[in-house]
C-alpha cells in the first residue's frame, strides 16, 4: 500500500511537471475516443431500429385470382406448417380495400371511379421472434411461394437487403476506423513517454547507479499512461454526452413522440471504452520502454 502511494505520488508529480506534453496526449486520446464513441452510438441505435423492425415484421402472401373459400383452410394449414411462422391471418380483397379507404379518408376521390377491386386476397404472416433474421425470411418466403395458389410474397426485400448491406458496410468501416484511432492513441502516448525518458535520461542512469530497479523506474510511467488514458477517455465521453444532449434537445421537438428513440451509450459500454483508453496508455508506455531499453 505504501509503495502504491509512493508510485502514484511520483506519477502525479511528473504529470504536473510536464503539463503541456500530457495535455496534448490527453486531447488526442479524447478526440480518438470521441470518434470511436460516435461510431458506437450509431451502431447501437441502428441495431435498435433493425430489431424493432424485425419485431413488427409483416409478410404479405398474395393469392392467385379465383381461389375458392374452401381452399383457404388448406393454404393456411400449409403456411403454418413452416417452422418459422407463428401466425397467418386471412384478409379478403374486400376487407383490404375497406382498410385502405379508412386509412386514406382525405384521398377518397381516388376511389370514386373505381370500377372493380384490384387488390388480391392475402395472408398476413408474422414470424416467430427468435427466427426473424434476413436468411430465415428469405428461406421462408421461398418455401411459401412453392405452395399452390400463392402468386407472390412481399416483405420489403429490396429495402431490407439494402439496409442490411449498408449496416454491415458501416460496421466493417467502423471497426477499421476504431482500430486505426486506437493505434494512433497508443503511438502518441508512446511518443510522449519517450520524450520524457530522453529528457530524464541522466536521472535514470544515476538512479540505476545507486541501485534502483527497472520496476522502480517504470511503475510511475505506467501510472502516468493509465492516467492519460482515463482522463482522455472520460473527456471524450463527456464531450460526446454534452453534444448528444444538445442535439437531442432540438431533435425531439421535431420528431413525433414514440416514433423512434435514440439512446446514449450504456454505462457498461462507456466503462469498456474508458478501460480501452487506459489500456492504450499502458501499451504506449510498454512500447516506449521497449524501444528505450533496446537503445
């Protein structure tokens, strides 16, 4: 305990004695964490939107013209035999037209000259929550289309495919960008600590001559690296939180209440980001020591 206090006091003394170098490093780490955390917020909220869409997914099965009422129970039974399907509700063409008229009361004139009902009979399908993945939706739609008297299946194929592709592209790009900024933070910390080493090289040589061990010399610098990472990470998250609250206070006034909910990073993920920031400081110190001792 006494040694820990001694090392921490030495680290803080060195930290305050080289404010400019440490300030530059902290600001750089804070900017890196700010960018990484912005990507994290984007991924979390887009993933929430995708999950909420999956929970309310509706698949429309269009039937061929001329299907008799006596054939409907058999078609429904074959649809429900597919493992991923939880519910199948029949909607006749007359019911579908009536629903559209109710939803488009202000455009009632569009239906005045309608001579016949152009809508088909349909089954509205709901999938089991545990099976609502892009691959399962595609395989299930293909199985339904093979059922006799089914003309087609609609579930927003193009929209879902494009959104999934774009989201995966951003995910890969985000991982690459986060890795680049993490490495940048590591090398900046390493350069800062290396400058401190060279500025105090003679002091270290004297300390070794009087019997100081490598751990006695290294430990305060590892603590400094951890402090840099912690302060930089916390500062980056604080800036992001303030920016998030300012943006959301203006956005929520324009958005329909309950339409979409954007959330900040959960506490657990924020803690992980700060730990990663501290680890960047520790790895930077390790690289500095390795290069310094080798030279």
